[in-house]
């Protein structure tokens, strides 16, 4: 069930990534779930909202916290189409998310293994379990297609 659930939730995140692309934002999508229950989901909205913090992960975390009535997101998994940046990785730790599942690695800005690993830094009071590469090729292709069209 775990692998199938991961793929199903990543498919939802990919829908949000594609919606972000249609709105002119870099196509990254995120879903926060507790088991099979979706608590929050969003695509990047920096351009739409003119907000540098409007990354998919931040927006999905806000929705999940509102749905639970608590910023403590223990027991939750976040599914993201692209490895989170330093800001988003920090937010995952602060929200006490149990697990991060991402599709494509981000060698230029990723902070869950690529440039660093903030979500598992032993100096912090919480560490996040990581599963990388779920629907990796599909996640990467959404990004490649977006940037191809921009050139």
C-alpha cells in the first residue's frame, strides 16, 4: 500500500504542478496528507501572488495546519514534485512533518540531499524521513517542458 499511496499522492501533486505552469509559475506541486486523507495541496504561486514565499510546500503546509487546527503536523507526509529548497526544508522541520516524498532532485537548490540535508540535520530538534524519486521522470519532464517553452 505504501508505494501505491506514494504514487497516488504524487499524481495529485503533479496536477498542482501543471496548474502552476498554466498560471505562469514554475511547475512544482505539493500535497500534505495524513494517511490517505489529503489535508492540503497547492502549486507554486510566486508569480500569481507576487510572494517570494508562495512555494507549493509552504502553501500546502498552511492548508494542512488549518485543516488540523494545529501547526504540529506529526503523522503527516508531504509529497512534492521537486526536492524542497532550504526555506521549504526548514518549514518541514518546523512543522514536525514525519515524512517527505519527492519526485525529482534539485541539484541547484535542493536542501533534502542535494546541496545539503536540512530535513535530517542532527543538530535540529526534528528529522524528516525521506523517500526520493517517486514518479521522478514525470516530475522532471513537467519542469523540462516548462523551461523549454520559456526559451
